[in-house]
């Protein structure tokens, strides 16, 4: 539409593997239509071109893990209209939040011969721990369908229609037998948000929680069942402290188990 | 102007966060830094204490563009630690998943990351404005790679089906066979890409590299093999650490790699093509002959041509592997938990990726070491820039900058991979 200014979108990377940004480029069927209706104003992985801000929508991949990233996320917040946190690093700190349960100095000494060159925070933080986030899209990686729906909803100024159920419902919809009941495997499905299409149960294994906690999870009921299915000591805590390990509900569940073990 | 600089604080169209700085004084290059400021993520730290079967799910997260490479090197190293040999069917399926990742990653790089440099565009999106059919076909090819990864592994970014011992589940034979028409189309597109890549105008620049890649006599190595160096000949895969070491430099959160005598070396498609040309499928060789390819190919910008040829090889192998796919028996082998250690390398889209693990008798990781391809190439990237920079100083500033940036992009650096790694090597000061 000539004369109508397209909304501008900026995509930023923080500490992450790039997989969620890649899933933007993996919208192979929609990408060319998408750039017909929005202006990609800043997206380093895709283009050298950069339009000056402020931008209508900012999409942030990755978690906050350095002092510099704290400053950068504040700048970005003041430079975008709507801020979308993209993927489990951005919504919960991601896999690198496993450091939150350990001593980072020990890690740095272990990984780098010159730890003094490295500047890093003790913990890996979700974006929302530092600035207001308008929309969180979970997943490691995010679902392309949810990304399109989230973005469309923001542009249409409406509430996005995202799955609200636990992963269990996706198994039921696909007609998959419950891996906990049928095969006695531990599975985080009952306390994990739907969104991936139940790919782990579909491949004959339990869910390890990429899409973060299901909001109405019943931890008191679930934790004993999970413990009962463990195949090796510590498996339940390991599953919880994985991709979404720093999400408050998973932190709480792991804590419940560790406290039980102490008693 | 006595002082001049080429400064690209944030490189575009690469995976991860890095910058480039070249300082020039009185016409002489004084300083070159490929600055990796991608924050560290400490994978090798938090792999400690994890159960072996959790490792491939964690290492996949090192890189969203090449998660399969991380899974495959982890899985093979761990299987060695347990003394388990996967079945022929399981190995063939791993190659299928791995080649699909090469398709996805190479097509992305050829058309969306490096391609715009050679066609004078800022991005593939901009290119789509003038040549929509070129970008649409590239996206279709990339999608075939991604969809095949999803059919084998559950999803394309961070697949879930591969495990230590084999696979969680055999993918459905019919579902894979359904890909054959698309793969035939993809093969044609890849052949066209080779012809197109050969017509592009590459900067005139050659380097005498030490090429390093995995090598097998019976096929173009991807999943396993011995290491082959153009300087040192064959090296056993498990002797990787005896030949290559890493050092930590101040301007980088990634460790830089060197050959054992302190020289730099190159891994990736260009190295593979030069070392393993004889092992390409006949049709891929024919495509190389048609464009009059002469080896050794020593121009790093022409990694583009190597990627295009490898995409042909990848499509050919996917077709063959699917036609021969007849899964039988258990998809995964039983493992007996014993303490041990194992190492393995595989060929990630951007080069050799080495892993080593030490496991205790309850199956927990005691020690992990990962050497990603981009970390190995970093020292080489800086060395190339030292050779290139004096030649481009005469050019207008924007063109000089672009030529240097383009060189780094041609390496297809995966900066998220290159950071946060561990070494036992203590740097001598």
C-alpha cells in the first residue's frame, strides 16, 4: 500500500545459540510475505542494512549474562514500542542458566586459561528481570507458528492466541500413548507448556521442558510421580534443571526434591 | 591521513556476535583484531555431573545452526567411552540427519549470508526485491533440509531423536520416502547453484593454507574418519589434541587454535573439498568439472563454490540413504555403564568439530572438552586479514571495509559456537 508506513521491526541477540533467530529465517514459506508487510529495520543476522530507531517492535533472543547486556537491554527497551522476548533464553535464562546453580568463578577457571579476560555475571537472567516485556514466546527453539501468531497479534493490537494447556494435551491430540503410563519413563509433559507438538513423546522419550512451565501445574501431585519413574539417581532434578531450569516453577520443583532428599 | 582504521563493531550476516578492527598507521597495518564479544556460556562447565544421555540435548544448544554436528560428535565420543559400536542402520540414519543439516546450513550461507556480498546487496531480503525467484528457490531448498531434519530428528533446530547408542525411535520409512521428489528438485537446484556460484566475481586473493578435515577412503567424510592435514598427512581422529592446541587471547571470548608447531590451519568446506575431492560422488565431480574447477582452491571467498558442491553431494547422499533405508531391530543399543573416556570428531557445516568426554562408573560426565570449527579458524581469519589488509588500503574506505567483512563472512563463522570453550592447554607466556 503506497503511502502507508510499514511497521518497523528490530531483532536483537543476547546470550544464546542463535536458533530462535534462525527460526525467523526458517519461516521459508512466509518470509517474503512477512517482509512485504513489515520493515526489517535491524536484524544483524540477516542484513547489513540498519534503519535508525525507534522501532515499533523489538524482538530479543537470548538471556542477560554480562554487565554490558544489562545496559543494552535498557537502551533497547527505550527504543522500541513493543518488546517480545523470543525463546527460553529470553524468557527464563536458557540452558546457560545452569550456571545459576553453580559457582561461575569455578566455571571460568575451568574453561578459560585467562579468566581475568572474561567479563560475565554470576547468573543468566530472563529479559523480564531487567525490563518490562510485552510478550513472551517460550521454546528452545520457539515454535514458528507461535512466532507468526505473536507478531501478527502485536501488529493487530490484540491478544495472541497461544496454547494454554500442558504438553499432555498435545500428546492426546496426536493420539500418542503416555510415555509415563505406558513405558514408565519420566516426563515433564504434565508441568510443561504445550507448543512443540509433543516431539519427544512422539520419538519415544519423555519431555525435558523446552517450552517452560505450564501455568496450572500441580507440583505436589506431580513430583512424587516423577521421582517414582527415575531411571538413575538424580534424574528428576537433572530433567528440571535443563533448558528451562531457571523458570521459577521448575526451580521450585527441583528444590522440593532436593529438600526431600535432605530429610 | 596518517592514521586510518577499518572498524566494523558488529558483523552482520554471521551467526553470533563479533567485530573486526584494523588499525593502520602511515600506510602500514599495525593491528588486526577479530573481536569475539559473544558472551561466554560455559558449556563444558555445566556438562560436568550430567548423565551421559543428557549430553547431546545440552551440546545441541551450543549452536542453533549446527545442532546436529554437536549431537553427533558428542554421541560418537560417548559411545567410544562405553565401547559401543552403533549398528550400520543407525550410522546411515545419522548421516542422513547430518547431510540434511549441511543442506540447511549451506543454502542459508550461500544465498542469505555470503551471497549478498557477491551480488551487491545488503541482504537476501533486498535481493528478493530484484530477483524474487532466486530467493524463493533458495528458501525452498533450505526448507527441504529443515523438513528432512524434522522428519528424522523431530525438529530442525535442536532435534530430539538421536541418542547415545543409536536412536530413540526409527523414523517412518514412508515418511522419508515421501521426500524423494523434493530431494530430486533440490539436487537440480544445487547443480544450478554450482553453475551460478562459478559465475560470480570473487575478490582476487589466495592463501597457502594448511587444510585439515576428516577423511575416509570410501566416501566424502562427514560423520567420522581420520584427520587429514595437507601438511602432516593422516592423523588418527583420537590424536586430535596431540596435533592441535588452543590459546586464549585478550580480545576474544573464544579460544584460538594452532597446529602443534604454532602455525594456523583451516577447517571447513574449502579444506574438505581440497582434501576429499576424490571421494565426492560422480555427479558432484561432474558438476565441478563442468565449471572448470581447478584444485587446490586457495581463495577463501570461493568457499562459496565448495559449499555449493557440498550441497550437491548432500542431496545425492540423502537420496541414496533414503532409498536404502530399511530399519530393523532395536533402534538403540543397550549400554553397560563403565568408567571410561572417548573422543570423536565430525564435520560440522563449517568444519571439524572435536569432543572428548570422561565418564565415571555411574554414567556421569567428569570432564568434557569441545573444540568447535570456528575457534580453530579464528587464528586463520586474523592471519588472512594480515595478508589482505595491505592490498585493500588503496580502495575507497567503504569498499575496503566490505572486502574485509566479506572475508570473515566467507568463513561462515559460527561465533556462538566459538565462545565458551575449555582447554587444558596452559598458555605459555
